[in-house]
């Protein structure tokens, strides 16, 4: 019976390897994402903005540890030609994760209370014991998931995403009486769920390849650019992303951090998961495309597809962000919609470019990646400093978003040059997506600007959703041809 359902479903997948890999990852997480999006309005009514602020600060600390948890050696796992060398890199990555977890544990034991107070959230000190557990779970998942990328086990990756989302939601809903702690417990559970399924084949490969300490040391030396350069690049990038909630809590209040965190979560969640799925498959295909001289067309195709997917929701948020947030999440989250309006262009650029950032690893241009991330971090620090000096939270968000967007535009131009794509090719893809977006959202824009009595904006939104859904269906069908 099961085969009768599975075999026809497999026939629906694209025959092209890249499109097939993306479809498996995106399709496998679609159900979990729908559950997460559906649960968000309930969570915002169970938890206060300051609770989300507590989660944002904890998540920021965890992200800073996670990005360097394995010394970025996990990025090198798909690169070796031999399985033995890849297994040595995997074992090396897991060893570094263990060391990083120990460092996080020592930090919590020796300075956890002082750290929570300095960040403006003293109540976090009671929950910081989750930090080393989160580092171990997230760092280990990074390593074994990149082994799954190497072996093209995209279905297993999609399955773990579903398990992570379900575990996170279940615990956050049940643990709401604990306040912000319930959000933290769910976050920690989500990090660890599904890792074991990926770890089994990865650890089996380590044993079968008879990995030795000498082999791990050789791999550490061969791919030393990843900890020496990529780790700093990743740290700068993550620090730039986590600066707002961390500094908003310290400079303004936990409520400010919570409002920003919700806006960022709603915007970044679908973009991050789809972009991450595309990025993993792109990483698995880019090295081969580079060797065959086909990297430029691959980059142009990926960019054009991502632009078409991201443009409509970005335009919706810019048009009716505050009203939409107040309707979906409750009136006390209206200000988060104002944040989303300014953040939308920046996150659009992140969505269409971040999967392409794997080129730094594929082409071994980690030094240039480090320079870009350092520049991006500097711009973001300056933006927050200016906004905080004026004691204006919305201005801080606007400056942060616009400065980040400008940096990512520069990155896109660099990508075009590196892959021998004329900049007009990538610019044309964005302008085409913008044109389609304006056409698809014409009813909503008319309702917002002209306000005819016969077309309420809620009805216009539903009509636009149907048009955008039809457009996505046509794009999806084209990928299958």
C-alpha cells in the first residue's frame, strides 16, 4: 500500500538533480513550516514580547557559539574526493564541537549570572544551563547534516527538519506557564530532535573508513582556511545578525528585543529554510559545475528563481506590514509590523544571495568572504550606534536594515563578476521579479492606496494570495520540465 503512494509521488519530482534536491528539502519541510506559521499567532498570545526578548538573547548567544562550534570544518565535508578523507573531516568536526561545548559550559558556570545582567535580562541566568546542551546539539547537527549533503541524503535532511519543528512547537505550547523559559526549552529540544537519524550513517562511515588521529590532523591542516578564515567570516556574519536583539535588550529593553525578534522570525523563517535548502543543494552541485565551467549559468538560474519566490511577500510586508501583524499576532505586536516594513528589502536580498555565499568555500575565497563579513558587521554596528544615540528604536531598525541591504547589493555585484555573469543579468532577474510582484499584488496596492469601499484590504489580500499561489505553481511546474 505504501509503495503505491510513494512511487507515484517520486514520479512527481523533477528529473534534474538540482531541482530534485531542492524539491525534496523544501517539500519535506513544507508541512512543518505550515505548522510553525499556524502556531505563531497562538504563541504570541501565550507569551509576551519580553518573553520573546528572552528567547532572542538566548538564541543570539547560542548562534554565536554554534557558528564556530566545529571550527567551520563541517563546510569542508562535501569537498574531498575520497570517502576516507571526508570521514576524517567529519570526525574532526565532531571533536571540535566537543571542545566548544566544554568552553560554553565553563562560561555558564563561571560567568553566567554576570553575562545575563550585562545583557539586560537577569532572568536568563536561571536558564543558561541550556546553552552548552544547545551548542552540542546544534554543532553536532551541523556536522552530520553536511555529511548528509555529501551523500545527497536530502530526504533524511527534510525528515529531521520536520522533527525539529514539531518538537519545538510541542514543548513551547505545553510549557507556556513557564513564561520565557518555555520558549527556551522548546528551542533547545528543536535543536536536538532528528540529529540521531543523521548521526547513525555519519558515525558508521567514520568507523568503516578507520579514521585515525593522524588522518584527522592531516585534514585539519589541509582545510585550515576554514577555521582560520571562514570561522571569522561566519562569526562576523552571525554577530551582525544577532546584534539587534542582544543590543536592543541591553540599550532599550527586552520588549524591544522581543518585537524585533518576532518580526525577524516571521520574515526570516520561510526565507531561511527555503534558502538553506537551496544553499545545501547548490553547495553539493557548485563544485562539479565549477569544474565543468558551468558555474555562471547555475548561479544565474538560482538567483532568478529565488527572486521570483521572494518578491511578492516582501512587497506585501512593505505595503501593509503593521496592519498584517496586528491582525495575525495581536494588537500589541503592531510595532513589530513597522519593523518588518523596513526589514523586508534587506531580508529579500539575504534570501536571494545567501545560498550563493557557499561560493566562498567552493572557490576557496575565504579571505574575501572574511572581508565582506567584517564590512557588514562594521556597517551594522555603526547603524545601531547612531540609532541608540538618538534613542529611537524604529530609526535604529531602519538604519540597520538599509545598511545591511546596501552591503548585500555589493555582494551580489561581486558574485556576478566572480562567475562571469554581467551584472545586468542579475539586475534583470530582480526587475522582472519586481514587475511580476506588482502585477500580482495590484489588488492589494489598490485597496491600500485608493481604499475603494467595494474592495477591503483583507479581501484584496486573499485575492493576491490566490494570484501569487498560481504564479508559484507555474514556476514549480516549469522546474519539473
